[in-house]
């Protein structure tokens, strides 16, 4: 029987080295691989290029890797919740490639599907298009975007089985689904890891062929970036 299960997060991150390019699933703080990020913070790995929709917040998520200066380049869409990110970017300590959110998702999906590049109208006529091939399709200009090339893709799912099949819950599906299989090695951390055959095949969002390593996380804080509540009457 095929098993992708590894014993713990330390086994899962085996082989990640300084200078690598890593994808991190999640949207804001929703569905981020908390355990894996925390494990990487406790290593001496540095000079990482990180592909993520956002850069976490100052004291959580990728913000923890930024605090330790373990990231040399961020490829992201939205980074407005992280003061340390802003400081490093403005001081020139951190290289930043801002990418339209749909383009970021499609560059992940293209890598997942084995498509080397695609054309999109997003960003044409802006600094996003600088240095990129442009073509006209149906009377509209498009720019060519290349698929990402990542050493590892790290995703978080609600439930998974030992063959690597994944089910996401609610909006935690976000970038996790298109990043799974988009790196040379995909690591999945899950809230619940079950034996093969326990999941309804009709409910699986990502098939196990997209995953090389899977483990059950020990703790998930599931923080909310900005909690808004109604004032008491």
C-alpha cells in the first residue's frame, strides 16, 4: 500500500536547504501551514525565496521567518499587514516581486499542470509587464507569465489520508489547492490524518498523486488577522 506519511514535521522538512524556493499555501492567516513554518523558524535555513499570497503578520505565519531574516525574496500579492516586511522592503534588505493575485494563482496552477507559461491581460501597461513578452489576442494585449519553479510546496488541509489525498475546509482551500503538486516536493500538514480508504472519494479536493509527504500537525492556532465584534448594548 502506498503511504506518504512521515512521523513528524521534522521528517517532513528534511531536505529543505538555504537558498531554495518554497511555496506556502494560505490566504492571510487562513489555512497556513502553521506547524511547518514554526519548524523552519527553529532551523538555521536562510536565503529563502517564498511564494505566498501574503507575508503573514509580524508575530505569526511567514512574519516569523521574516523576523529571523530567513527570507531573501517574497513573491506575493498582498503584504499590507506586516510592519517588519515593510521595513525590510523599504530598507532594501528584502527583495519583493508583487504579482496580481489571479496571476499568482495561475502561475501556481500552471506549475501544477506542467504548463510552462501562459498569457494574461492582467498587468499589461504597468511595471508588472516590464521585461515580459506581450501579444495581442482578440484585440486585447496580454503579457506572458511563466509557471513558478519551486523546490517545495507546503500546504495545509483539514483532513488527509496516508496516501496523500486531501480535503480542505471552507476558505482554507484558497491557494493550498493550486499549490499542491506545484513544487518538486509537496508537504501537506493536516489537522486529522486517517487510514487509506477512510475518505469519500467524491469529497477529495486534491488527489494523493500531488503529495509526497503528509503528517498530522500537533497544534493549530488558526488566528484571525482582524477580529471585529459588535459592541455590547
